[in-house]
C-alpha cells in the first residue's frame, strides 16, 4: 500500500490472484510436477550416493584420503558453476537433477561418515559378541547413525529445492518453475514472479513437513 506500484511490489491480493491463475492452467501443474520430479530425483540420488560414499570412506583410509579433497571441492563450488559446466554436455532437463544431487551428496556424506566413526566402541564390541550381524545393525548401529542422518537429510531437502530452481533458471528446460521465473523477467510481471516464489515456499515447507512426519512415523515403528 505504501509503494502503490504493483510493478515494484505487488499486493498480497494481486499475488494470490496470480497464484490462482497459475494453478488454473494445465501448464502450471505440469511445470510444478516436473520441478517436483527433478527435486525428488536429485534428492534421492544425492542421499543414496552420500550414504554409499560415507560407508566407503569410513571403512577405507585410502578411499578417504583420495575422496576427501573432492568433497571439499564440491562443497565450496557455487551452484551456478556446476549448472553452467553441465550445460555443455548434459540435456537441459537433466541439469537440475544432477546439480541437486551434487549439492546433497557432500552434506549426507560428511554427516553419515562422522556418525559411523563416532559409534560407541564398547557397545559395538559387546554387540559383536552377543548379537547376530542383523540384530547388531538393527538395535545398535542404526540407532546411532539415523538421528544425525535424518537431521541432515531434512536440511539438505531445502538445499535441493534451491539447487533445482537455480539450475532451471540457468539451463531453461522446456517446463520448470525456474524457467517460468526467467521468462517472467522479459515482460516484467512482478505479481506472477511473487506467485511462483510463494508457491515454491509453500511446497518446500509442505514437503519438509511431510518428510519430518515420515521420519517420526518411521522412528516409532523402528523403536
């Protein structure tokens, strides 16, 4: 109301109208669906690779010595650099998935590796004597590793969202929220930009809340 110019700062009502317009078209839902698919794919791939690398480097000094610099390099390299480099050799629609995977991997990798290394040695030795390998994994190893893993997995989900949207803005796939945001810049529809931003925030919060609910449910079942 103070600005009085929707081009600079649209009102909440104008933003909600734009959200309604986006959700009333088949294209809008297709854009949202493909972006969500890229986020979920990149996130799951990142978690899987991160766990596998954590297991490898926590049990092999040679692998840890060889791969640790790579993890540090990936953590410090900007997302835009990965996206621009991948554009040379990867299909534009796949670039956001790869970028999200690259962003998630080092976070899961480091946390899981530290959790494996910081296990209780006396408890581990005792369980090796009195429990079968499966029961040791079920009742001793996983309870020590899963809490830090799930905490980092929840945080990395938000980073996956940012990585995919940024990569879509740069790679311009045929359908994607980032592509829509980049296109909006051409005709300066600020209310639609705010609408997509609001949708991203809401979907990110909902997805993170659903993930935490699943973790709590899995934890109760696990106990």
